[in-house]
C-alpha cells in the first residue's frame, strides 16, 4: 500500500476504535465527512485494509498497446528502419505502416526489448530562469564554496556568503577553513545588523540547515507533531524567516553565479592586497564586498523595502546558538558536556530541582539558560570532590594446621588403626 493509503487505514482504525470522530478523520485526510463515512463502510464490509487500496492496481490498462503491436515495432526497427531515432521512427511508422505511436511509446518499447539508440545523444539541461523578487529583503540566498582563494600562498578554505535576490547585494561573507554552522551564523548576523531581517532564506539541504530526522511517520503526522529543526533552523524560526531548502543548485542560481564571479575577481584582488593567511583575507573582505556591490548591485523593481527592523530587545548572539535541554540538579546546577555549571547571578525567580531547561551555547562559547525569553548566564563551577573510601584490610586466610596425634579428631582413626594392627599380628602368629 502507498503512504496515503496507509494513512487512510490508520485513520479509519482510530475512528472505529472510538479515538477519533468522522469529522476529525475527514480533516486529517483532507476529505469531506461523507467521503469519510464511505471509506469506513468499505473498510468494514469489504475486508479491512485491502479494501482501501486503489481498485485498478494490478489491472492492465485498457489503452495499453498489445504485444503484437510491440513485436511489430521491434521487428520493423531491426530490419526496415534500423538506425533511426525515436522521433524519426514514430514518423516512419505513421507514414508507411499506419501505426500512430508517440516517440515516448516507441522509445519505451525499444528499451523494454534491450534496444538502445544507435547514436546516444545527451540533451543539455535547460533551466528556466526565475524572476528576481520585486523588493529588497524578500529573499536571501546563502551558500558556501571551497576554493584556493589565496592560490599557492595558503591552503584552500571556504567562503560563506549570502546575496539578496532582488538587488544582487552581497549582504555578508566570511572565510572559514571548512563549511560550518558558525560561519553561516556570522554571515546572517552581518546582513541583519546592516540591512535588517529578510522575509525568506534560500539554502541547500545540508544538515546544517535541516535535521536528518525531518521526515515524520504517519503516526507523528496524525498526532500533530512538527518537523524537528537544526540549530540554524531554530534560529530562523525564532526570527520568523521562512527557510526554503533547494533540491538542485540551479534553484539558487543567483549565488551559484556569484561564486563564478568571486573565483574570477576575488582571487586577483586578494593577490594585489598580498593576503597570505585566512585572517588577512577576512580583514580585507568587507572592503572587497563594498567594491563588488558598487559594481554589480542593481535597483529593485519596487522601491519599498521588505526588510523587517530587528527588535532592539533581540540579541543575535543569543539567537544563533547551539540549543539543548538539561535538567537542573539540587543547588541550581546542571551538567553540560562534562562540565558543571551554575547561575552567574542570583535569579529573581525560583527554579525547582529536576526542572528541564533550555541550554544555549553562543558562538563565543558562553553558556546560558534560556527561560521565558530571558537569558540567564551560567558560570562553570568545580565538581564536588568526593573523598575516596578507605579500603578495609581483608583478613588473610588462616594457615592450615595439622592436628596432633592425641587430638580428639584422631581418636577414632587411631583406635581403628590399632585394631587393624592387632588383626595383622594375629594372622602372622597363626
């Protein structure tokens, strides 16, 4: 059964068990209540889950081509029309054999019989260009690319950047040794502090941007659970930025073309500035970005800006963080990656022991507790030193002792030995 059919089965079973109503089941499946009642009736009267499967599954379509026609096409290709391509063969069959078939049908028949085209042609991919957004700030595109930016003067490292879709302005960029979440966070902070909060962000499907556990089961969907987010995705959700993950590089072609421009121009600019290290390249990057924007940025179609002003109460350092959950111990302490932390300042409110709190780690390494929209700074504390338990000396096993000859334990044995000796003496005398 397909995923959609399996979902129908689970919903019908929940309705029959009394866990859902017809109206709730119809809303979960996107159907009307009358359709929901029909599904439930079919499930009960026609044999359970298989009754909800598609009725045409396993049946041959009426408009399918007969085996005689398929065999005729194969024979004509191997003899009379050998070497023709799919489109030409379809035209020849229509013109000379009165067989009206589409090129795709001809291609499928030949492939099913193990026949490949005489001349393999690779069709060039055509990607329809997407129109720019009309207003600045409606969409940013973000990505990273490794390259030898300093040529042979330093090892290759990665440039992270974000570009505004409407104007082509590079809103932020930073060099890092490898592609990482911290660099993307710095790029977003640069752009937000200088221009504002964008409405949307376009990225690839790297695990920095999306959680590997993003796919939900049918039971989780029915329970109303939401998709888990990565640390970067949680920051986007907190800033109310719509995060779109592209499936192909061509979907975010604006920034992909930016890499070609940078790899052509930025390398020469850094060579002229005599940058030899990653730190020197980062120091020269803001000036180079301004130069690039002056030359390549364009005016948006609409003058009105879509940027949202950042709330003054929002601290971006507390937004772009690593977020995990811990339980408070007695004395308001918690353990975080092998270290024990406690609150740096006394709290105005009381947190009970065993309370689950959200722990955030900033890019600078600060660790804090996020509670009710408030950041509570933590400080590392020493682990309690436990005195080692004194080992009690174990008693050594006593040495084995041999009983004396007159010991009571030996009396029975001695008397028995004497009797035996007496018997032996009597026998010898006799």
